[in-house]
C-alpha cells in the first residue's frame, strides 16, 4: 500500500513539471501582452475601385489616427497577362508599353511609337511584373503630410497601369528609404505613403533606351558564313582606306593580307582582333534612339573616327564608331540603323586600330613547309634546299592521320632539321619596327631569298641604318626597321650551322 502511494506522488510531480514547462514556452516574452504573441495577419486595409475605375486602398486607423497593426499588405494583385498598357512618366521621359497576350501564348510587348524596334529581353516583363502586383512592408505615413520628406512632392516616377478588365492602378514613386529599407510609394489618389520593395519599384525608373535591344547585329549561324571575304577600314583612324582579305596562299602564317593601300601580310593578332569585333556584337547600353544630326555631332558620329565594312557570304556588315574616350567607351552605330550604342573598345578593335598596327609584326614570316629553298648571303652565299613530304596513314578504325616531314640539305649533305629550324626561326621572326627612313644604300649586311614550291620567291635585304638598327627591304622596297642584334645573330647562326 505504501508503494502505491509513492508511485501516485511521483506521477503527480511529473505532470506538474510538464505543465510548468508548457506554461513557460507559451507565455509572452519580455513582459509583452498575450496579444503580441498572435500571428501577424498584416495591416488592416480596405480595397475599392472609384468611379473612374482607379484602384484605391484605405488603411484602417484608430480614433487617434494611428494605424491599426502597421504591417505588410498588398496594394494590387493581378498577373502580367491581365495588363493592357503601362504609361510611364519619369526623369528619363515618357513612354507607353502596350501588352498583348493571345490565348495560350506568351505576352508580347511593344512601345507605342516604336513598334518596329526590338526590345531587350526581360525588361518589359520586369516592368509588367511590378505593375501587376505590388506589396508593401509597412505604412510610412497614413496622412501623407510633408510629401517632401518622402520625395513625393517631386515624384521620380508616375505610372498608370490599365488592365484588361478596364480598371487602372496609379503608382507615384518617391525616394528610397534610408538603409535600403525600401522605396516610398503612393497608390491611387490616396495620400497614404507605403514602403515597397526597392528592387521592384526600380523598374519604374527605366526609360526608352533601357527598353531597346542591346544586340547590335547577329552572329553567323554556321561556320560557312563566319569568315569575311573582305574587311575594309576607313576613317581618321586609318588615314585613308585599308583593305584586308583572307590569306590563302599558304606561303605565310598570317590570317589576312593587306591589299590596300599596299600589298603586305597583316599583323596576326591585330587582324584577328578586328575580325572578332564585327559580328555578334552586344552593346553595353543604348545611348540614343532616332538620333538627330545635332545628337550625332554631340557624340562624335557625324564624322566617325573609324568605319568598317565586312562582306560575308550571307550579309554585309557596316559599322561606324567614335574614338574611344578616357573610360574606353566607343559610341557605335550600324549603317542604316536608328540606335546609337555604347560599347567597350576592347570589343571593337577596329575602332581603336591603325594602318601601322595592322602591318605585320615580322619583316617576313614565310611558312617553312611551303619552301623549296632559303639562300643567305652575308660574307658569301649559304644555299639550303628544302623538301617537304606529307604522308597519310589509316588505322584499323578507318581514321586517317597525316604526317609532315621536312628534310634540309646544304652542299648536298643533309643537316638536322631541328638545327635548321632554329636558324629559320631567328630570321623569319625578326620583329618589324616603325620605319624611320625609306632611304637605303650600299651593300646589305644580310640578304635572304625565299623560294616557294610554286616557283615564286621573296627577297629580304637588311641594310645598316645606324649603330643599332637595320632597314629591312622586301623585294626592293623599304618596309620596316629592325634591331642590328637580330641581324647579327642570324649571320652568326648561318656560319655556325655550315661549318
């Protein structure tokens, strides 16, 4: 009997302990009232549509004017597909977004008066999303007194949205609240000031140029259309006309040849950069729409600093650009286009190049496998004969591999091709520098004659110019300057190889 009483006492104690714990958990914290522990159901508001079809929101207040449960809420709740039009007035101007949503299809947006312009993907959707549904995090002022404190005396944007049910919403946008808390907004014709999400409201700041498509032109759809048959460069940057065509003679490693103003091989890296800045261009911004002559003059496109015309199998691309400004920005316009873009100069190398920079980085850099002979003349003649053979092998799976082998003879004796390659690299990779004088005379310090497998030849002569430089003469014409040390090294290498 004593044991049963003890067990009952233990059970009662345990029940009391559980009760105390539950009481501690659910009691209001910090001395607050029990009401503060209830779920926040948002601000007490009443929505309506006035006689003009404009949506209104009225916030419930206490008799003393204080807001009942100042918390979050929803000003309007539609979907973008229910929008017919959006009229925007902001610091960038005025524009009208028209929306059309065919049944079962995506919404198509156009700008009134600019229907023939392509719009930037996602931008109209961004504005429509904010115009269709707007929430607030709290009420900043029920009375709307002192609108200057919220930037609503001179709103940065006023947006009128017309829905497919013929009702409207009006958003008046003021300043951003401190500490990124949101943006002050008035809704309808009421003076109540709400604090709304700043990122959503920011879309109402967008202007005409923000809507325009940033794609300047399209990239080639396939490799066959990716290479230009000619690239013509004009404008102040080039001092005349410079024309590039693909180099397909197999005699030189250059990708392009210069055919105007004079025939030469083009600098490999510079011509490659220019080629890469013509098709498939994406602008950084759109600066002007339907620019006037005065506006073109202001940005420097009345007389473009550089122009490029590139002929492709499927299209001819014509672009005009200004000289890059101090921040490396180019104003650019497509021929016949109605937009002025800004783009980084490193994306359009043709706008920041020159004829001098397009000239080959080497005096002459023939492809060794295209040669049948190289003759050096210094203190005497050093005549090397070359022969290149290409053999093809097929493996068990039917895949073919090609092997190129070059042999070199001097005085009818074969010499190691690796040793000759070292000499050949020294002479063919002599760097070309700006020509200080086209005059040359006397006897060249070094003469090199390259003979190609098609029977043609090129002759390069190096004439002493001063103590540190030689003048390089290609087929009788002075083309560049080069360092004396490079020429002297080749002469020494020839003598060592033929000992």
